[in-house]
C-alpha cells in the first residue's frame, strides 16, 4: 500500500481529487471512493501482471475526475456515460502532466460503450477493473469508503 500512496500522493492531496467526495457515482458511493477503489485494484493487478503500475494507478484515480453532479443535465451536453471521460481527461490535464498512456486510460475507460479505444494493456485493465468495481458497488457487495479511510484521504464535501 505504501508504494501506491507514493505514486498517487500528489493527486490524493489535490483539492480536485478530494472534491470527488462531493458527488455520488454508484448509489451511495462517492466518485472519490469509487476512483480510489479502481486505482488501487488496477495498481495491484498491473503490478502482478508486470504492467505499468504507475500509469494504472494514476489513470484509475483520475478516470472519473469530471467534477460535477452527474444527475445535473445542465452540467454535461449529452449522456453522462459518453460525456464524462472527456471531461475527466480535461480536468486531469489541468491538474497534472499526463503520459499518453494515462490519457488513454481516462478516455477509454467506458469502452466499448463510448469513448476511445484502449491502446495499452493498462487501459484495458483499468476498463475491466472499473466495471468489476462498479458491479461490487452497485450490488452493495463492497463499500470502498473503507479503502479511503485506510489510505487517510479526506474528501472535500459540499460543506468543506
């Protein structure tokens, strides 16, 4: 866990990433909790498979950095499912320098429903992990706030 924290420390300390705690993503799960869950499992899987764990962790953490209430139709032009990867990529690029691999991870995480084609094993991995995590969250099998608390990440909520 220490290596994951080291890789993502700059991002985890940012106001933009912590702001993801303001919005729900899958039922009662915040976008921050979901993104941390995806990032950590992607990091672990990439490490086990000998892939680029840095890109998987950072891309996984930033994949839903869209920073608006997804239920607010005025916040995005079309369907949330198709719109949010581009918004997340724009916000991530404003926050930090992204590698091409990290950018593609963010843009392709909704493939094949929408977005870009995954162009690396890491992008495909994060796409699959995102789907797996969403399933665990939607069916209330796991609540990823436990992971956020273990990592010591404090969300910025509407009142903070």
